C-alpha cells in the first residue's frame, strides 16, 4: 500500500511563497505520474500541476509563471514551489500518485491560506 505524506502548508501573506512536498512511501515504481490538486470550500477539486516520471509537466493556467512543480525521482517525492501567492490560492492542497498500471493514491491534504 502506498502512503503519501504531505508537508509545507501554512498561512502566508499575499505575495509570499510556500513550498509543498509530497513523499510516496514506495520506491519500487519507475513509471508514474504525480500531481498537485487543490480544493477550496464549496469548490470542486482542480488540477494545479502534474509531472510524470519521464519529466512531462503541465500546469493550470491560473498558476503558470508562479508555481513550479519538480520531483526527486530517487525518493518518489514531488514538490510544489508556490510564489506570488494570491488569496484565491487558498485551498487544501492534495498530492496524487499514480503508478503505471495502478490506482490513484491521494495524500491527506495540507492547508494553504493566503491572507493578510
């Protein structure tokens, strides 16, 4: 069973930065995708950024130029560097890990609050 451990959320002022991390407990997977999703109260969960084991990256239009997704493939860890944060970025952020041929695994979520 794969477990995802998220960290890095918190309270930050508009214009500030946070870095989220998500580590998968398993190391045996070589083909996979990992991504970040977010869900604000009363809203649907949406894709923020994703990255594959081959290095393919995609971002939501709302975060392009501000957020950067990266990975440490040796440790099955994905990061989300969030800069120039806006109040509308406030949400619970969830990481997702999808091994090739397997099911989706979700992290527990980490709260990001952008407020003055």
